[in-house]
DNA sequence: TTGATCTATGCCGATATCAGCATATATTGA
DNA sequence: TCAATATATGCTGATATCGGCATAGATCAA
């Protein structure tokens, strides 16, 4: 994986399932690369590359411990994602309201959908 | 944009800035493709393609109104994103705690970081 | 210093994605 | 039926991304 130049974007970083997995593992606490490799069943270089992407967007940080690097979550950047997606809460909360709204849309479609009364 | 075969994934769908823009516009209410084109300053085919992706992951739905298609948000799928990212709330809430934790890590690093007392 | 371990980087090929352009497919109205 | 409008789809080239593999760099132990 060549040095990610463009993708300094949290949304993109998190769109990768493996990277979400890595973050989920790190939520348990600091982990060395080797431990992540073991638990992900992924090759070591791939894990290092994903970690690099995560580091570049500020989602993880690393500290040296002997010959190992211990990575941990630095999740502040996820706040942007949380704030964005939270704007859509009303679309899954109050599921009953959604059903109702859907029904209304149905009605509208059948009733005044094309044109109020104008049909061949 | 060829028919997206693989990317039936909400995280990926939402990783695209334009698609988030589209959703944000649709949050104001139903919109026809043409209106989105106008407000996004993007070419019509591109908008249609992004809408298709959003539709395939269930983030929007369309209804016919004359020769136009009115798209609206169907945000229930975003719940998955919200739930995932919410697991990381502690990383940006209580900023003071974070500072404290960071300080502790610093201490650990300096104190017992490499090896308790073993240093050239 | 030498060798072993742990991690990062570089290169490769396959695939996906995006924008741009042309064009096909409705749908409406004359 | 024919033209106009609105939207969808197909094709193309440029770029990004991912995994696999080899290897470089760092650190520790003897």
C-alpha cells in the first residue's frame, strides 16, 4: 500500500471493514501489531498498512515498547462521524412514525402523485 | 459508474462526500434529480449514479412524479453506523479525562515503558 | 558484532471507483 | 406521431485501494 496521500478522511478510513475491526480490537486496550495480526488472521504488512491509514487520520496512536509498537485508539476524530450521522436519528427512532410517514407518502402518491385529477 | 455489484455497504456509501451532501440535501425533503444537480453543481449522470448507490444500500427511495423522480431519505440503515461509532463516545466526551489518560500514558512510558529499570 | 524478532515500506497485479461524455429510456405535450 | 424534458445507463481513462510478497529498518539477546 503506497503512502496514502489523499485519504486523510475519517469517513473513508472507517469505511474499511478491517480497519473498523482493528479499532474494535484496540477498544479493549493497547495492542501490538503482532497481536492484531494474530486476532485478525491478516498478514502483518496489511495490518501495518491499515494502522498507518488509521494513524494518518488520527484515529490511533502508537508508542514504542521494546521492539514492539503498542497502538491505541484516539477516537476524537470519530466525533465528526457521530455528529453527522446523528442528524439522521429521526429516521430510525420512532419506527412507528416512519411507518406512518411512509403510509402518508403512499397516499400522496396514489392521490396527488402525478397531478390532482389529471389523468388520461 | 458501472452497476455497483459489491458495495452494498452503508459505510462505503457514506464515505463519499458527494453522497453525504446528497443525503444532507434530502434531509430538507423530497428532491428531484434536477434540483440536486443544480444545488450540487455536479453533472446529472453523476448525481443519478450516486443516487443509485444510495438506493442500493437503502439510504434513499424514489417515487415517480410525472417525468421526474422524487428522492427522499430512508435513513434507517444509518443506525448501524451510529451504533458503531457510538461505542467510541468516551474518546471524545470528557475531554479532561482524555488529557488525564494521556498524561498517565506518558508517565507509564517514561517510567515502566521499556523495562522496569533496564536501560543502557 | 551477529542473529533473531518485530514492524514498516516498496513493488506488483487485480479490482473498484470516480468524473466526463454520449446515448438510451421514459414521460409529457403539441 | 414527433419533439422536448427528465432521468438512467454504458463506456472510457485516470486514480485509488487492497492483498500478497519481498525486504528494509529497528531493537533485543547472546
